[in-house]
């Protein structure tokens, strides 16, 4: 296993703290933490921050219709009509045609 520098460890620390680092990098990071108290403290502080952030996530899903009620209070229509959804289609086709013509090689 190759030795990991502190600079590289700082790059990997957020992923290690969130427990999403896998494979060889995780093993080398763990080995480095066993020998480097500064990096170990840094990863520990990131892990604590991540754990605290998880407490901000609601424990249950909002009730049915919650999003529609919030949007209604903000004066956003809850759902667009079929006619409103179809209005963008001609503009998208025209934009794609312009891009195809402009980017065509000479």
C-alpha cells in the first residue's frame, strides 16, 4: 500500500467522513489516519459536522399536497395545463435547428 500525503488526505477527507470512499483509497486513507493525528482530527471534525447535518433532515415525509399548498401561497400554479406544456416544443425544435446549422462543419 502506498503512503498517502496529508494534502491528498485532505482531498479525500470529505468522502471518507461521509463513508462514501471505497476500495484502495479508503484503505490507504485509513492507514494514513492511523499514523497522522492532524488528519485524524480533521476527518473526525468533518464526520461530526456530517452527523449534525443529518439531524436537520426531517424524520418523515411532508403530508400529501404540501408542495401544492406552498406553491399556491407563493402564487405559482400547482400544475401547468397541457396547452402550456406544449408551448415550449416549437421553440425547442427551432433552437435545436439553429444549433445544428451553426455548428455544422464547413
